[in-house]
C-alpha cells in the first residue's frame, strides 16, 4: 500500500523522517523493566486483546460508537524503555509502528499542524498501525486561555483536533512523555492506562548491561557488570550508549582484530563520558559554579547599566534638540 502521508508531505517519512512507519523488530525480551511497569504493560495488552470482545461481541460498540481508541500514556525519564515498549506492543500485535516525532513536525509545518495531526490518524487507520507520539507533551499540552498570539491559537486548535481524532480512532495510540504534568486535563478520560517508566535498580541495571551485548561480543575476563551496575545509577539508554562507546574504544586499539577484547576500563571510561555529557546538557546559569554565576550576573548588570546610561543620554539629547527647535520657532515668529 502506498503511503498517503508521503504523498502529502514527501521527505517526512523514512528512517530519518519526522514520521516513521516501520515493521517492529524488538520485543519485550529486548528490554529490562521493573515489575510494576511490567504489570502495567500486561494490563494494557489485556485491554487490547479484550477490545473486540467488549465492543463487538458484547455490543458496547453500538452503545458507545466513539471513544473506542486504546490510548496509553508512557511517562518517565528518557532512556527508560518507552520507545522500545511501544515497538514491542506493535510487534506483539503483528502491526506496523507509526512513530511521530511531534516536536519536529510542529516546527517544520507551522500553521498546518492541526491538518497534519488529522492526516497522521488517517494514515494509522489505513495502515492498521500502532500510533506512537514521542514527546507527546508537545501535542497534548494544556490549552491556553490567552489566544492573542497565532501560536497559542494553533496550539489550542491542535489539541482540539487531537481530541476529536481520538474520539473517532479505533486503534492503539501510545503517548510517550517526560512531562506528563503538562498534559491537558481533557486527555485524562481518553487515556485508558498510564504506565510509569522508572529508572532501573541495581539488579535491573546489571541485566541491562548483559542484554546489550551479543554472544559474539569479545569480553575480557576483568569485566564486572555488577560493579558497573552499583557504580552508575543510570537509565537503560545511558547503558546502551556506554556499551557502544566501549566497543568503539576497544576496536580502535592497535593489533589484530581477533585479539581485541572489551575490558572493564572501556566500560568505565565510556560511562564516565556519557555521564559527563549528560551533565553538560543540563547546565544552566543557576547550576554553574558560584564564581561563574557571579561573573555572568555581573556582566548582565554591567550591560543593563550601559543600556540605561545610553537611554538616558539619548533622552537628554532628544530633549535638548526639542528645546532648540522651540527656541528657534519663537525667534522666527517674533
């Protein structure tokens, strides 16, 4: 089947596109989750399997023809397995996964976002795909009462369209967010199950370290996954990045490939890089060292003082010019 969204917006679909329609490859065996999250996911799958029984065999679809979408909210920090689990659900159901990077779609198509949201739901229906909105707090954000600006009006319209499409949709849609508190309250009654994704504990982190590697991955005898799990309280996404960095470092060592091994130090160095990079990305003025913050604030005050002085000088000059003009006019008139 041809891709209708690709016809409407060529270049957005594909591996690097804003909207990606894929055949899921990963299953629940590819992710390590806390027991509570597993229970919530099992509950969500039970709802999916019981959908036809409730709305068709039991006739509730005739009494409730709208609002039959199976909408789930995956909430939690980055790297805790939300995207993998969305793919695993699609894999379990034997359906394609339609992944929507909403924040990028909105920035690329300002002014057309509500129409694009409707088109996405049409595509999901035609492909019988599981619809997955990444960074969903952007599309489901609280509506603003102040609609004096175009962006606020469009954002409100987008939320309204999303709610309407959810009422008409008869499939599975998953929202993933790091900021669930930003959701518009109207989404609450349309979401069947909220699944909380938490950072893994020590035992889970040890399993994640192991599952990231292949049986052909050459490991040195000094590798201690328990030590890594205890030393770094990080997400599964962080562990994945560290494993790839460690593999690259080990592969770059001089010597024949058949003798190369990933040592414990490679994993430690890689994780230190990952943690350091994450710290840099979270830096702000208030989190900077005290001396740096004071310097920045002093510079800001200096600039403001300079602007005030310049404004005062400009005002004085304008006043003097006006006074000279009035005097000249009086001289001419007399």
